[in-house]
C-alpha cells in the first residue's frame, strides 16, 4: 500500500459516523448490510448516509453490490488488512510478532 492510499483510508475513518459504519460492516462479515438497515441501525438520515458510504467506498474500505432493488455494503477485508499491514510492517524494531493484533475472528 502506498502512503497516499493509507492517508485516504485513515481520513475516511477519521469521522465518527464513518467509523461506526465501517465497524458495523466489519461485524456483519462478508454478507454485508443493506444501506437502509445501516441508516436505521446507526440513526443516520439517507442523504448523510449516502455521503459517508461514498467516502468509504472511494477510500477502498467498503464495496457495494446490488441485490434486486437493494444496495448491500460490505467491508473490503483485503483492503482493511493491507492498511493494518502498512501500519504495522516496521513495528517493534522489525519483530512484528510483539505488536501483532489479536485475531478474534
């Protein structure tokens, strides 16, 4: 991952509603969540939700897919992992095992 991509992803997550959306999508797993259900769960109006989803998608952190008349969003786990690797690749003087995140999945 290049620094520009990391900055864009971190900037997208540096806002409370977007971070909440992303965390909810991570929790939902690969099946994702319909846009309407996201808005209901988080209490975000549709126009505001659209803005936040667009920002997260442009940063490569989430992916939309259409199922019938619904748009389902899911976290892009490959991109999330690239960001985590980028942030920790030179951790602990090269001994990344010391600071590796605990995998709870």
